[in-house]
């Protein structure tokens, strides 16, 4: 077994996508000190009435509150006001809310002296180039679209964005190393099929090793750990892979 660098533990959020509090808690207990950062998304936030966030904070874990707000400016701002009060490590809204909403929410974060990172979702990692051209009839390819949304996000005070690890390097080159990239669509080689693809909904994917080499700040990994036969073993393998790339 290869060595796990402690710094690898500061690179990965495990997505706790569960439909009840007990299963989520069980996994957190199982993973123990191996994992210090967790993502709470729509399913687990709703199914636990938000209690999962409190539980993780009690356990001393960092929380990424992934509720991806997308609505008119005032509604998103009011939702963010509540998210800020949760004192999470980071939370997100969609970049497609537009520049005005992003600017107003980033002002809200600053004015409230919040330490939370405000992150904009660019193009969801389950979407392919074909999906994008079908939806937007745009001449931009996925990477250009992500870069464009990331640029608008940066110009309007957002701390960083969610994108695929495939796009992280270009974003850092264009917008600076301090602009945070948060990347789902992470698939270790041991979870891929014979064609090198993932047998689930993720489309724009990369291995943990390559993601780190592409300057991703935070990897978001769900099913490769949560649905693994042995989640602890899987988490350790991923941490080893991250360690090798650091
Ligand atoms: O914002 C997110 O976290 C997110 C954005 C995105 O573009 N793609 C994406 O998969 N996610 C989330 O990241 C997690 C990925 O989980 P797995 O596909 O199971 O590894 C899920 O909880 C998604 O909701």
C-alpha cells in the first residue's frame, strides 16, 4: 500500500448523497479520520431536514453546502442569507443566475463577514458537448462555455466555480491560481468500464491523479466511495492516488 499524504485529506469532499440521516452518519463514522470534508446536497439536505450539516459540524468536519440556488436575484439572495448563517466552508449558486445576482450575493457574503467560499456552478459535469449544443444552440464548445461563465463569476466577486477537472487547468491559467476550482466528475480508474467510461450519469470525467495534476483545488467524490463494497478501502485508494499527484 502506498503512503497517504495528510495534505490529500484537504483535497477531497465526499458527497453524502443519502436519503436518510442514519446511513449518512454511518458512512461518516466508518470513514473516520480518513475524510475531513463532506458535501451535503439536495437529497441529503432535504431528507435530513438540514440536520446532516449540524451533525458534520459537531464532528469537526468541513461542509460544502451544495444547494445550487437558481432563481430570480432577490430569491437567491434571501436563500444565500440563510446559507451564510450555516457557517459552512463553502456553498454554491448557479452562474447562470447572471452577473447581477452573483455580484449581489458576493457583496452579501463580504458584508456579513462570512468566511464561507461562494462558488458558482458552470456547466454540470453530466452534460456533454451534444447536450450543450442542443440546449443553447451556441457556437461555444463546453470548455469555452465553462471559461466564459467562470470569467463572469470572477468578475462579479465569486471565490471560484464548479466545473469538470477537464477544464480546471485552463481556468487557472486564465483567471489565476487563487480562483478556486471545485470538481465533481472524478472517477478512479478502478471504477471505469472497458471503454474507459463511467457507467453512470457523469460525462466529463477524470481520474483523481489527473485532476490534481490539472490544478483542481477540491475534488468531489460520491459514488466511487459511498456505493463501494468497501468504502474505507476505496477512500484510501483515492487518497493514495491524490498523494501520488501532490
Ligand atoms: O455542484 C456539485 O456538487 C455538482 C456539480 C456538477 O456539475 N456535477 C456534480 O456531479 N455535482 C455533484 O457532485 C456529486 C458527484 O457525485 P458522484 O457522481 O456520485 O461522484 C453529486 O452529489 C452531484 O450533485
